[in-house]
């Protein structure tokens, strides 16, 4: 018997405030990454599923353009859902979301173009972790998108190394772990930042990260030699097989300097 668990995007859970020392945004790439995170959260906060829409799972991809003051310039379905009601609901998310968070002053240009996937299941819309990407090449966004892809790969890599002790069955709790990876994918350090209150689960959380060595290597153009990632988990206490489609989300709390 194994235990199902969910990994949640720290930003969406409002947990970023727990790590202010790591929320460094002193380069254009870091500010671009932080802005993309705010855009994603803003889009998620404006989702609304239409009552009359069909309940089958599916997805759509949207291209949207916003101006420097956060105004919506355009939004277009790049991939439709196959349902007119759902297509209209997806586009309405972006209409409701304006004005969007304004871009950092250091990012040049009067308008910014992005694509973002929207996944829906039954009565729920979701933006996949690190799904929002710049549509037009910009140096700051290019590296930001590469780092997002790497963070997603690391999170999924950790997920594949899940193993839990039998005594954890039936125990519920939340855990958070932060770990530092170097350019070669070596684990430099890891630490529990939120405890479940149950020692075997806490130990299993740390062991999951340790079993994941070596990690996928960070992008070659990443500025820092050390990268810090924090992952938050909710153990639901349910026995049974793993559910691979469970939510797998994580948030990079900042580039690590002097860790």
C-alpha cells in the first residue's frame, strides 16, 4: 500500500512569504520570472466555469497580448476546446482579468505577448505549472522560460522517486522541503521547512529528494551556480496506488547565493 500525495504551487497557496530572504529579483531575468508568476496567479484568480458547459476533460491554448499599463490588447484561441461554451469561457477569463499586473520597468517594449495552456476537468479550470511562456523572443524571457521548464522537470523527477513507509498509511499532514542543486545536478543541501508532525512522513519527504540525485541540470545560461527549489506537499492519508495525474507543482523561491 502506498500513499497518494499532492504537490502544490507555493505561490498559489500564499506560502512565498515564508521565504522572503530567497525571493531575490535583482536581475531582469528574475524580475521577468516573478512577473510571469504574478500573471499566472492573476489568470487563475479570474477563472469561472460555465454551468452549461460539457463536463468532459480537455484543454485549450491562448495567446494574449498586454500593454505596459496592464491593459489587454488582444486574446486569441491558438487551440480550441471543441466546445463553444468552453471556448467562450476561456476567453472570458482574460476579459475579466484586465488590468493585468504591470511589467517591471526594466523590461523594454510597449506590449508583451504570451501563450498559456488552460486545462479543464469536469467543473474545474487549471493553468499547468510553468505553463505561461513568452510568445516573442526576449533575452530575459528566454532564460526565464528555460528555468521554468527546468523547475517543472525537477519537480516531476522528484515525484517519480516517491516511496513512503508503511507506518505512514492513514496519517495526514502538510510538509515543505527546500533543496539546493548545483550546475551538475548534484544535491548540495536539503532541509524540511514545514513539518507534518509525524517523524516517518518528515523523513520520507527528505528521502524523496535524496533519492532524486542526480537532478536534471539547470540551463547552461543560468546566472548562478546554485539553484534553490521549494516543494510543498499535502499527504491525504489515503492508501492505494499512486495517482500519476495528481497535481504536481513547485515554486522556485529565488536563485541561491552563498547557500
